[in-house]
């Protein structure tokens, strides 16, 4: 939910900030993940979100949307143990609202979090753009990153209570972030709110938002740095242009007042249908939403620091190749599946991308075995390499 106050100040910020832009380069492995983003998934999520009705405090639609979200994450391979429900009430009502938090643990910095968030409540109507569009982008990002190891942990947070005054995010900051001992360490809060575009317009630019608030102002410089990185990610991994603006009136502001580093996406062509009964998919641009999702995926890979050499990206059919048992104690079995090439190397990489073991097989049997007892306990990447195929899968040594 936002009220737009765009002014010439945006241009001044752009001129100031572009000079301090963080140098980034295109990473093909990131692009390979981004290119798995599905227009069908985005449109399906928007359609399903719309069908759930108006999602305000006390409505069955809000609870039904929460259940829908949980089922989405479960279908992507997340487990109930990764879910946290943050419950609260506000404004004297007995109606309980819930934030849904889905946590993916990082490999190098498990206690430092990149938060990718958006609200799922609505007011005045179904809220398909405000903010089903942000939710659809977050869901597609979570789907594609589910099996990809990242250095930093990621929390995909679906807030309620935003439309009535940021109550969900405020409760989460006070009762979870600040109640954690020690206080939760947040690398960045990346918020998506209203990113669905306007039907019939040329929607080719996404607004990227940085902290420009004076209370407090201590994280403004770092927010500018991160937002410049976000703009670079948009350019590297999507066809969209960028416009630099400032953050306001959405869930990241609860974190901003807590002195966290924030950034965000907001549509540049702003809908006239938000908070009304006509905030429908027909009045949006789902292709634009798809392109925003691509930018979100690329940016999340960057901010959470996915290591290209350790990314289990399915670039082609994996031919039923499997590594088992998993977790492993002493011996790992390699199942060649339906792969016709029987000469291959098998490597094990740690999560710094360093090769810690490599064996070669000639005229391999369907199942070959490798002793791994000499390796330390932990999470690794197994890589089967033939002349024409490279198949990578996460393995755990106990």
C-alpha cells in the first residue's frame, strides 16, 4: 500500500547514487536459474490469489490465503520445519492475523539473513496487484532457490496487516527480530509491493527504492549501496530498465525504523485500481510481473551469495542420475540412471567451490561406489561430468 509522492528529488538521488554503484558482473549460472522463471507460474499464482477474495483481518479469505501459501512452499520442496507462523492481533480486535516465514539456511553465514518479503493481505478488493504481484514474484524466487546453496540464510516472509498500517511487519520486528538473543542479524530486507504493472501501457521500468529517512539515517549509505546493486541485478538478469526512488509506506519501513538495511521494488507505472474492487489481473501486465520476478531471482542470488561453482542447477534432464544414500556415512553410490555415456568423472566440491575429491570411471556399471569417510561432516555438491553432460546434486556427509 502506497501513496505516490514522486518528484524531481528522484533524479537528484539517481545522479548522486549512480557514481557509488557497486561493480558487478554477469554470472551465467545465475542467469541459468533466472531463465527457469515461468510465466505460467506467475500467471497461475496471480489467478489463484485473485480467486481467494479480499484478504483482510478477520476474513476466511486471509486464512485461506495463508493455507494456499503454505501449500505452495510445500510443493516446491520446503518442509513444515522451515515454516514459522508469527501470530498477532491489533486495534483491539480479537481476530488473529499471521505472518508466514519460510527459512532457508545458508552454508557459510547461517545466522545472518537476507529477508525477501511482501504482504498478502488486501483492502477494498482481491488485491491482485497490491500485493498478489509481489507474492507471485517471491513464490517463484523461493521455488527456484529451494535447492541452491547460498552463503547467507534467506527468509521468505509473507506479511499480513500491511494495509491497516504495517502491523504484521511491526509485530515481527518487535516480537521476533528484537526478541531473538542475540538480536537477529539481518544482512538486507528486500521488499516487493505492487509490481504488476498497468494493462495497456509500456511497462519496461521497475522502481528501485532506497532508505532516505532521517530517523534513523545511519543505514542510508549502505541502503544506497545495496539498492545500486539491486539496479545492477535488474540490468544483468532481466529486460527491465530501472528508476531510483526512496522507500516509504510498506513493510520494509518497520525494519527501517529498527535501523536495518532496506531496499525494494515498486511498479513505475502505478495502478489506479489498488484498494478497489477492480484490482484484478485483467488490469495488470503479467509479462511485466514475470520480468520483475526474473529480476528478483537474480538479485536474491546475488544478495544471498550463491556460489556459481556449487550451484545445483538443473540445466538439462538429469536422466534419473542419483547419488545415494543421502545423507551419507561412509560410502556414496552413484546411479547412472538412463545416461548413455558410461565414461565420467565424479567430483565432490565443498561450499567454497573447492574440489575435495575426484574419481574417474571408464565403462562404468549402472551403480558405482565411492568411499567418502575421509571427508569431514557437512554439505557438499556432487558433480557427475561426461563429455556432454554435467549433473550436480547436493549431498550431505554425516
